[in-house]
């Protein structure tokens, strides 16, 4: 059983018992490829990210999480949106925490490093945008990437 289970609008989902501000980062290289990770907790592909620690800024958390999970140091360049849909909950089976989604999604460019896995990532790759649809990605993460690829105004809703 995976240690992280994402639910969306599922009547069988456990009720949320926490809300943790988090950040995700769409890092794009000069060739237009997106930095993708394969998570060790559920096997899904995603862009890097994680919780914002106390005393840390959103930008600081984004840069830290990207470096920790991918080996890439990045510079934040913009915002994709804010995702806070209460119908999306994330169940961490190791401690029975059930988080309501709350993520700020930023854009970035790489400034140093080479992709390498970590304890949280089994694979790290630069992926062509047209190949992303072939990866196993959770619905909420797919929405974030699709919003980035569509451009336009930042996503400010569910």
C-alpha cells in the first residue's frame, strides 16, 4: 500500500484533519523541458514541492524543496496559481494525517546542478511537455501542469 493516497471528490475519502501550506515548482530549462520527479510515496510523477516550514518564505521553500528532491538549484520566475480545493485530500498512511489541498505553484528556471534522485524521489528527469501525458500523474498535479502549459492568468481557485 502506498504511504500517500490522493482522493478527489471521493465519498469514501477520510475527512481532512490538517491543512498544511505547501509549494510546487514547475522548473523549465532552456529547451522548454519540465523537471519531473517520480515520488517514492506513491509512484506517481509530479513537479517538485512540499510543505512550507515555519520561518520560511514561499520562495525559500520552493528553492529548498526543488534542490532536496532533484539536485537542481532554481530561481523562481513566476506563479502558476493557488490550489486549495477542499474536495482534494491527501492521506499519509504512516501517521494517518489527511491534508486538505493547499498549494502555491510557482515557475522557475534551473541555475545549477544535475538531476538526481533523493529519499523522496526514485527518478528525476527533464521531460518534454508533449510526453507528460504518458506519465502516471495524479489529477490535481496534472491540472497544475496543464494550467502552466496553457499560460494566461494565474489559477486562483479550487
